[in-house]
C-alpha cells in the first residue's frame, strides 16, 4: 500500500511544493511594482514583497521570503505561476 493508495501526500512531494513556493516568492521580489499590480496579488502579499525589498540583512530576507511563501500557500499560487 503506497501513500497515493491511502490518499496521503508523500513528504518528498510536500517539500518539493514548499521549495517551489519559496522560489516563486523570490522571483516575485524581483518584479517591479507595476508588474506585481498586473498580476493582481492580494494587498498583504504585495506589502510583504515591498517590505522584503527594504530589508538588507540576509537572515531577515530569508525569514521574510518564508513569510511570503506562507501567504502564497493560503491562496491559489498556481495562477500566479502561470502569469
């Protein structure tokens, strides 16, 4: 009996999805404000990305990217990846 038979998702798959969301948050941080507005992100994610750009310390940037990743997981981030 495998995980797919039980209706559960494997730990490896969850980690890969988490990593893809983290990469998405990093790539969103590289976009301009106008590009982010065209995507139509929720206000809280847009503000978090703007805050990320202001942060200079590497550790703080990493934590902010993780925070943005958590916010992205709460919405349907697959639509953003397509755009």
